[in-house]
C-alpha cells in the first residue's frame, strides 16, 4: 500500500502558501493532496499576535509537513 501512496503523491510535495495546499508533483503531473486546516486553532494560539504572525506560523507548519512527507518519499541511502 505504501508504494501506491508514494506513486499517488509523486516525486515531491510542495506547500503552496497562498492556499495552504500541498501539491504532489511528478514529471508530468501535479495533484493536490491535502490542505492545512487549522486556522481557528492557530488564531487561538496567537490571541495577542497579528494575523501576519499567525499566518507565518501556518506557513511554517505547512513547510514542516511538506518536509516530513518529502523525507518519507526519499529512498534510504545505501550503506
């Protein structure tokens, strides 16, 4: 099943800050695979901050998740 998931995602995941979307990209295709959905919770964390600071946190979260997925997509290095 993991191979099917990796095939569906593609070669790399890119986080789109404008929409909070995660895009799986391969040589010939792009597929939206997920979206960061937590704005209400994020705003509750940043009650004394600006909307820009809360947005920066959301983007950091998105980049973190994309990086984690990309690490999972990368084949292990042979020893």
